[in-house]
C-alpha cells in the first residue's frame, strides 16, 4: 500500500465520524423541532378548550394546569428558533434579537414549569390528604395570587439575569444555547442546586400523594361525582408530573457538571453539538 492510499484511508477514517456526527445532529435537531411544534400546537388548543368551556377558573387545579400549559407552550415556542439555526446557517442582525427573546422565553418557561409542578403537587396533596377541607384551603383566589407571585418573580429574575449577561458580554451577541441568557454562575451556584432541590421535593411529594391515593382508593369507594373526578384528576396529574420529573434528570446532570471538563467544558461541547451542520 502506497502513501496516497494510506492518506486516503486515513482521510476516510477521519471524515466518517464527522459525517456520522453531522447526521446525528440533524436527526436530533429535526426530532426536537417536530416535538416543539407539537407542543406549540397542543398546549394552546388545550387552553382554548378550557377557556371555551369556562373551566379555567372553576377550581385551583384547573388554574395550575392552565399555567403549566402556558409554560410548556413557551418552552416549545422558544426552542424552535434555536433548532432552525442548527439546520440553516443565517447571518442577519435580527437573529440576535430573536435568540435573546427565545432564550428569555425558554428560561422563563422552564423555571415556571418546575414551579407549576410543585404548585400542582401541593394542590393534589391537599385534595388527597385533606379532601374535606380542600375546597376551603385551595381556593381560586389563593391560586391566582400564588400564580401571579411566582410568574412575576420568575420574569423579574430572568430579566435581571439578562442584564447581567449583556453587561458581561459587552453588548448583545447572538446566543447559541437556549439558556445562555442566564449567567454561568447563576446556573452553577443557584439554578442547578435549586432545580435539584425542587425536583427532589416534588418527587417526594408525589410519592406521598400516590401512596395515599392508592390506599384511600382501596379502602373507601367514592360516593359522589366530585370525589370520582377528584381521583381521576389526581391519577392523571401524578402520571403527567412523573414523566415531567423524568425529563428533568438529564437537565440536572448536565447543569451540575463542572464547567471546565476536558477541553472547554460541557458548554463548549454543547456549542459544538448545536453548531449548524454545513
């Protein structure tokens, strides 16, 4: 075998992983884009159906579910611009504003999604453990005040983080990562630990709810339509939030990894993964 053939073989060996990596990136990005599009379509339809039937303000759990639909809608909507940037190389001044707005919506939606999971858990815990006094405790007025307070706090926090990031970058540059509006120190020392604690608390809360629910379901048969609906809602919510908690696991793992692992840390690796494929 001569030198040319050796170099050709070496070239093939080097290029194949890059090509395979490019195909994997495109496949993952396309799947995420489809999933995000479905999220953008389904959640507004759910909110529309709830609004048309006038059940959003009927009780506290419906208000929390509507809030969760809104936060999930923001997650799906904000992910689409970043997915498109991975597939299409675009150089335009307006992209900067789009990426900043999308990162703001994503960070707000993600934090609110975690908060909604906790609020729904508290509501279902009261409905399961103290069913007789649930109506007087979990009123729509209290739910409204709680949701306004949490949404306002999250929006203010993300906005403040955006100003800090802009000052650190000496202006507005294009963002390549969905949570890049949040400072690295905020994610490392506040965001990741807080998400871990919230996930653990919510997981424990829903474990207690599930155990109490199945114990009461075996001992006591529902005697009214309200109790039947309450049990159905608790069962459905427990399954949905359980799936949501499972989706947090990879996010927590990545967020808690050291920033300087190997050459460039996990964020550098993330930027390599999301670089548009030529």
